[in-house]
């Protein structure tokens, strides 16, 4: 395809990120890192993720299998890679930026039933591929970004993402090669017995990429060690690009170092060459934060008490939110995982579990297993004045614990658990009225960003610094309005409410009772960025630091 055709006038540059050899190489963090580097005060970025699976969205997948479900402002449940994009680049994603094969085929079949293709045989090529290209171009026309980063999930060669790869190749015909950069992540393993890096799998991978019609402009090599010149030449020769377009992507302890590592290897210069433009970047504050991480002044331990603790990916955003606050407060935050089923089964005592722990997070979750263990932990941290942050289910359990122990409502519980066989006279947490008649499980929770009004003089109001805020949600249950008064009269501060005052969004104990006992029905971890940490996590780390002094 010649590069000299005429194409509709658009400033948008497309950057594709593909991966090969195997999954799990960190395409998401690579995409996010490149996005952060090309971002500056006046560039606009859209990040698109194409996922091959046939689920419409990952909301119905098990977090132990697929990692955390990430929720966007508009309520779309997306792949956790969106978390990386938002945290690194500081963009807020939109549901239509995630194209799954499930969404793609639903749309095609809907069109077919509607009669849009009358007389035609609908095929992957051209129909599915054109549908993808039209989707990308629709996003370009709607947002008019300077850059559109498009990450293609899975590895090149998988059947289920082949239509996305084909579309990436064919986009040239629509926008011109001069407006597209192809970046491919490959892998160079090390032979254990000799400690030698072997490039053969990468060479085969790149041959496969070429076969699919894509010639990478930049290759990022994931490996344990940096490739020497000789090995770089082997890779660059197999794609026919200059050696300086081969970027080492070695394993890093801290993912926020990745943009700086790419920058050092002049990836921006390569992009400038590809697009024939000048790219300004500003990594000053970022470098400062990295310096804070490298030279922390304090070290603390925070326990995350959950059920999916076997797979830390299910709490990825919570961990990152702690890292962000730690970086800003020059504090190294160690995480201790507590499996709360062990506590309720009597295998672990609360005081043993919390030994050496400076603060506790009870994060979101579903189902009865582990619940009573979490409630025991909350009682302990409330009584022993250990800083505590409850997130979503964490708020619901803090309210249950407070109702049982302080308000004297002995078996207070959530109707989420009475559905699983528990009984209660006091359904202090109850299903949201609009959730009562829903039996479809996909995308039907109370999802996405909702506003809350914060009460004057509270911890949360001070941390957010304003009265009206917005956080993202993913839940079906809420504090039962019949009990708002009882909770308040017993000393629980309902510090943030929905604007119509029906839903409790934040609760806390007054500072003279407890140094930091704060919980929210929202998931503020979904809006924590490296350069702008979420206020409640910042408050937790800060209160621990102050307690330590
Ligand atoms: N299971 C609870 C609910 O549905 C909490 C959900 C969550 O923590 N995300 O309301």
C-alpha cells in the first residue's frame, strides 16, 4: 500500500500496540506508559482496548480468573487495563473505548436482523473488519484526539483477535500509513541453565506479525536483562527496522518507572520520525514522584482483608491507590493480605492477623464467605483505634458491625446474606429499590459515577476539599434508609449522602473517637492516578504517618 494517497484531513495519529509469544507481558502498562509520554498540556488522547473474548464485558467474569473488573464513569465494566491507562495518563475512559468481540458481534447480528445487509452474506472479512475500522473512525471523529492508542488484547496469531489485527492492517487504506505507528511487544526468554537470552521465539513471533500484514515500527522487547547490540541486531534485522527502534523493556519492580525507561531509550524520537512531528513531553513531576518512591522517609504496613487474596490482581486498583498515596507522602506502603475465611473458621486470630499492621482496608466483595471474619476485623480496628478504610462492601460491613455492637441491633445483617440462609431482625443493609426486580446479571448493578454531597466539618469533606464530589460505584445493596437515624443517634457520622439524601455514600467516626475510621459505598480506588492520588487513601496513609509520630 503506497503512503502517498490522499486521505480525509485529520490530525489524529493512530498508535497500535500488539503483543506476541505469550500473554501477560504487560501490554497494558506499555500502552499506558507510551500514552503518558506523548501527553502534554495540550494533547488529547483516546485509548482503545480491543478484547477478543465473546463476553460483552468482563463484568460477569470471575475476578480470580480475569483480574479486577474496572468500572468507568459511564458505568461500563471494562478490562483492568483501563485502570493502567487512567492511572498513568490521567484520561477518563469511556465505555465505547472498549471493543470486545462480544460487543462487535452483537452489533453485527443486530444489524443483520434489522436488514442492514439485505442480500449479502455476512463474513468476518469484510463485514466484521469494516465494523471495527468504522468504530475506530467514529471515535476519532467524535473526540478528535491528537493520538489514538489502540491496544489489541491477546497475542498475534490467536484466532479470537485476528479480526482486530486485520483491521489494524487495513486501517492504512483509510487514513494512510503516515498516520499510523505499529508497536509490537515481544518476549526474549532466558535459558536457566546457561543464563543466555534467546531471541528465536521473538524472531518467529515477528515473522508471524509480518505475515498478518503489519510491519512493526517499534519493537519493545520484554526480558529479564537488556539486550546487547548483537541481540538487538538479530531482532531489528528480522523486522527490517533500525536498531534504535528496538526498546528494552526489562522487568521493573515499580511499573511507574516504565515511562522513564522508555523515554531514556528515545522512544519519543522514534515516534517523531514515524509521524514526522515534534512531540513535547513533561515528566518533571513524575520523576519527582519516582524519586520519592526510591527514597521513602517512612515505611508502613496496611492489611487488605478479603476473599480473593490468592489473586492480588482482583484488588489491583486498591493496591495502586495505596502506591500513589505512598509516592506523594514519601512512604513505602507494604501490604499484608488477610484471608478472612481463615478468621471466621477459627484458623487465625484477629490480633495475630493484625500484628505489625498500621492500617486496615476492607475492600469490595460479594457473597457470604469470609463476611463474619471481616466483621471481626472491623470490630477490632474500631475498638483499638487502628486507621481503617472501608470500600463498598467494607462500608456495609462497618455499618453492620456498628449496628450490632454500638446500636445494640444484635443480629443486624445485609439481605445479601439472608438470601444465602442467614436470618436477621434488622436488615440494616438492603437491596437498592431499583435492583429488586433485576434478574439479568450483566451490567445491571448500580454502576458508574454518582455524585455525593459531603457534610461540613467531616474528615471526608476536608480530604476532598469540596462539598460536591463524584465517585464510581458497583453495587446492588445500600444502607437501609429506615436505620439512618439510629446510626446517627448512636454516633456514626453519615458524612456523605446522595444529593436526594436517600443513599449513604460515606460514613465515619468523629476524629475525637477514632483517628481514621472512614468508609464509602463507592470505589474511590477507581479514580486514583499516580499524579493525583484518591483523597481517602491519601487520608489513610497520612493518618497512619501522623499516628506514628
Ligand atoms: N456485595 C455488595 C453489593 O452488591 C458490595 C459490592 C461491592 O463491594 N462492590 O452491594
